C-alpha cells in the first residue's frame, strides 16, 4: 500500500534522540559536491531521502553502538531494518521488545508493517488489533485496518474503520485517502472528491491525492479537471508510471493524440518492463498507420505478457498488411484460439497460408472451418468460395440482395481477396474499392481494403 511506505518513512525521519555526535557526508548532486555537518538522525533522514537506506542503517549503527539497550534506539533500529528489507533481524528485535512490553505501540506498529510487507495480512490485522486493545482511539491503527478491509473487499468494515479514524484524527491522510477510494468504488464521486479535497488541504504536496481525485472527476465526466489533477500529480511526482498512463488515456479521450503518445512514451521510460503503456502507444501508431512502430510495441507486449491475447489481432493485421503472410497466419491462429466466436480469423489464417504460397494448406483450413459454420452463414459461403471453383458467382449474386451495408462490405472484402489470389486484379480492385468507400468504422476489413488499394493492385 502506498500510504504504508509513506508512514514508515515518516516514522524513520521523525524519530529523535539527543546526541552531540556529528557525521560528515559527501554527496554529489547535479555535478556539485555537497558537504554538510549533520546530527546522526538528520543524516539518517538525508540518506533515506536520497534513496540510500543501507547508508542510513550504517550511520545509525555507528552512532548508537554505545547505547544499544535504549528502547527508542531499538524502535528506530527496527524501522531501519524494515526499510532495508532485513526482515528476520527486524522480527527478532521486535519480538524482544514486545515480549518485554506487550503494550508497546511503536513496536506493535512496526510488527504490523513487517507482517504486511511479508504478505501476512491476518497477522498484520492481529497486530493492529493489539494496538487498539491498548488504545481504542488510535487513528493510525484504524486507518491501516481500513486499508486491509478495503483490499479484502470488506467494504462495510472498511468504511467503519475509516470513519472512526477520521473522527479521532481529522487530519489522518491514510484514512481520508482510503475512504475516498472506497467512495470511488461506490461511484459516490462528489463525496469522494470531498475527501481528496481535504487531503490536499492538509498536505498539498501529496501527489496521490490529485491522481485519486482525477479518477473521481473522470467519473463525473470532467475530463479537463481530471487531466489538470493528473498534471499536478506528475508535477509533484514525475516518476510515477500510472499517472502518465492515466493522463494518456484521458488525452486519448479528448483526441489529443500527440499528448497521449508522449505520456505513454514517458511511462515506458519509467517502467520499460510494464506492458500496459505499450498497448496504448501501439494503438496510436496503428491508428496513424505507422505499422512498423505499432508492430514493435505489440511484439514487446507479447514478450512481456504472452497471455495478453488482445495484441495478436492487430499484429496479425499488421503482418498481413506488410505482406508477411506466414507470420500473419501464425498470429491469426492465435487470435482464432482466443476469439473462436468470430470465424473471420480462421478464414484469414487460411487466406494468409494461401497468400504465403501454400495454397493447399490454406484451402484445407477453410474447408475444415465449414464443419463448424451454419450453412446459411456468409462465412460458410466464403469458405466454400475458396474451396469450390465457381461458387464466387453465387456469392456475388447473393450479395446484390444484401441490405445490411456493414455485413455486405465485410463479405465483399473476402470476395475481393479471393480474386486477388486468383490474379484477377481488376475485379479485386472493384470490390476493395466498394469496401473502402463504405467506410465502416471499427471494421478491420475496411483498413485492409484501404491498404490493398494503395499500391499493391495496379492492373
């Protein structure tokens, strides 16, 4: 959970203990050498902020080796151990503290964090309940319990915990963010915005309040306000992947393709091994008919998520357009497996095999497909046209009586393709042109027909 990490860092940075020891730090920042004298706890905070918790732990152990038995020292030590992922050492230390003082709230909190970091949700909940046995009005424990309930979809319990936490601490950001997200799930967008507004009032530099509020504004169809919130979140936290993805999706909605493309590209730079932004960027490239760029992104999607079957259809179409019919056949086969209800993919697999020079294999695929198609279906007619010489005349005649333009245009694409494969470019051009002129939005046969007309059939 995002807020868990924030609280743990605060716990580390705000710990205090009197000492006269000083530590000299040398740190390069943008080609300048920073040399300062800091107290041990300040230096710990410095190294946590610059992303070096191991150095913070080293400084801690150096500065407090002379006073290892202080309870405050041990609490801070356990926090640092958690921050650097030394969970076994942290558990041993916390167990000793809790054994000595079962009501030690700081130790119980750190133990709850430890259980959460190791994925032991029930144990984490138990530790938080121990805290509430000691202090029934502990707002922090209630807020974290609320997050557990929210994650487990126990919404009534989550709402009760968040509301109690807020009643005991009006400025508890964890509870307000959690409650705001609960209201988001319930589509209570105005009430959700009220919670995020209050979080921003308490801490205007908390980036996630803006990104979460953007979701609520989006739910109210306020695209401009949602984009504005995400832009503020990015200003505050420019390295968070999902802010760019979410803003990119909204920019797509308002038809700002350049802005969306830029956001998805930035997201990819931040997390090159996350597949999501590649999908959207590929879609923009495909829409712009930049098929080479789209293919690169779709292949990356499949590399990262082979089970993301939505990428196979556009890749199949791209390879077909590029004349890589063997690859297209493989991709159509994958698509057919994931969308068996649409016989077009099976037909295109056969057509691609045919176009790749294996006419017999392509026709065999289409002949086999006829066994699973209703005999009064146009797709049955298409498969029969490829399998039975002369059947094209019957199908063309049947289409002259078809009144549904989308259906007629779709079938005509396969008729045109049949004539193309026979080498009858004149008839192929006539029917490809009819499909393209119909301009049926969202029908991939339209895109394929337009590509065929560009420069491939000149006769």
